[in-house]
């Protein structure tokens, strides 16, 4: 009888802990969010202090996404200017400004993700969340939500083996790729010239794929939280 | 001899017109561009001039629609930035409402533009030279060569390999209507100073991205047809 009571208390305790672990602030947002729960004690926090504030993995994700989404907004404006060039002409001064803003933001996203990766590499995984990721029914989720299988399979490739840091590294590479393309475009635009159309296509596709990739990751972590 | 000369002049003339039709303004750009070339017929009479004029209108609508679409996506990304950072910086609902209104304004214009585009496309006959090139295009090779997203590219291929350019416009139009619905649902929440449901933000973010890639794959194919003429 005593043993049963102890077991019940133990179960309640474990259950409460799991619920706390999965209820993260900043969890339920746009890009890569929630993946910080896969580290340490599950709150996405490490033990590093910076300027008296605890810097968390989840905070890096939110900050990085903020910069990335801002860069994306400027990139859409660049694409619009390129699209309308035959109708409205190109204002190279304006285009240079928008490009500078896009580069500034993607550069900050890269720096943030660089810090995120360093932090993630020095923080042990939360094995409970990793186990949930490994047991997640990716195929069903893909079909149920009508997701793009090519992008989702890339996400699944990382998550089903519990490689959350791999996702950050992949996102970091996408950002550096976008940065390189923007720098190339800037090189031409600063001479009042437009580069060939293929660079704009690649930029557009890379940024669209990155957005979908980040969104799918946030979706999976959100589903884990919801199904807890 | 005279007959051969006449045939040669006729062929030369037709070839010249085809070349001119390939060089429509606003061809080599971002979103669906170049597809206007699939309309109108070769020839030099007044009917043909009318058709060529429709082809030019189609191209203009495509550029205008894409401009509105890209603007809407830009505003939406600005809104997402605010929402993403809301846990750190808080939410400025006045600003968020302005951004969603701007996104909606532009997507509504994109919708109207695509509607007009479909109307013109439906009364303009296809350019059979371009349709024949679309039917003979090596889609698999192109997709692998450029490592494109197979799900989205196959979707585009299904329209183009059947010469169904109007179907592409209709698909974009339906996508834009769906995007407008999602934006309206976000606006309804924001106007009450409430955060929209996360699932709608994801859905919209993905819808914008998918449609953009779809339209761009169309522009890529038409650009390649022009390059390989």
C-alpha cells in the first residue's frame, strides 16, 4: 500500500516535470521555435550568463528568426523592384538601401545562429525530448497537414535521429548562402547594374525554402508539446 | 524558282515575328513571367495585331500581379518579425494592424489583377509554337539539373506539358484567394488586439512560399524556352 502511494507520488512528480519542460516561453512561434526544448533541462536555457541575463537557446532562435524574417521582407521588396523594372525603371539608390538592410539583417541572423550553434554544442540534449522526436510519426504528420514532402523529409532526416544541432547548422548554411547571393547582387547594383536573373531566382527559392523548413520544425515541436 | 523565293520570304517573315514575340518586355523576371508569350498567333494582319496586343496585356498583368504579390509577402514577413519577437519586445498592435492591412491591400490587388489576367487569357488563343515547345520540353532533365523542389515542379509540369497556361493562372488565382482568406482571419484577431492562431501563421507562411516557388518555376521554364529558341 505504502509502495503504491510512493509510486503514485513519483508518477505525479514525473508527469508535472514533463508538463513544465514542455511549457516553454517563446515556444509557439514561426521558425525553428520550440527546438530549444531539446537541450539541457528542457527549458532551452544553459548556464551561460551574458550581461547579467541568462541567454537561452530559445532566445537565440527567436532573435535569429527575427533578423531572418526582416531580411526576407527586404528581399521581397528587392524582388518586387526587379519584377517591376520594365514598368517603373530601377531606382538604384533605393535598391542599394534595401539591399543594405537585407544584408544587415541576414548578417545579424548569421551571427546569432553562430552563437546558437556554439551554445547548442556545449549543452547536452534533453533525452526525454529526443526520445519523443525519435518516436514521432513523421509520415502521418506529413500527410495529415498536406506538407511539401521534399522539405519535410529534410526536416525529418534531422529530427528522427535527434540531431537538433544539425538543424541549426543547416539553417546557418542557408543564411550564409543567402548572404553570399546578396553580396554578389550588391556588387553589381553598387555599379548601377543588375545581375542576371538566375541569381534572383536562386535567392528567391533559397529564402522560400528556408522559411518553409523553419516553419515545419516549429510545427513538429509544437505538435510534441500539444501531444504531451 | 519564284515559288521558292516566296516560300523563303514567308518563312523568314514568320521567323522574324516569332523572334519578336519572344522578346516581349518584362520577360525574364521573377514570377510567372514569360508565359504571356504563349498567347497570340503569328501573322501580320490586324487580327494578329490585336492578338499580339492581348499578349502584351497578359504580360503586363503578370508583372503587375507579381508586384502586388511580392509586396504582400514583404508586409507579411514584417508582421511575422513582430510576432516572432513578441516574447522579447512585446506586441505593438497598432503597427501589426498597419502591416496586415498593407498585406491585405496588396493581395486584394493581386487577386483582381489575376482575375483580369484570366479573363484576357481566356479570349486569347494560344501561340501554338510556344505550346508545342512546352509539350516537348524535357522537364525531368531541367528539374534535376537545377535541383528544384520536385513536388512543386511536378505541379507546374502537369500544367505546362499539356500546354495549359491558363490553368497555371487559375491555380495562382486560387492560391491568392486562399492567402487572402488567411490574411483576413489574422486581421480579425489583430483588430481585437489578440494574437492570431499559430497554425494560421504557419499555413500562410508556407502558402506564400509554395506559391512563390511555383510561379518562379513557371518563369524559369519560359526563360529557358526563350534562351533555347
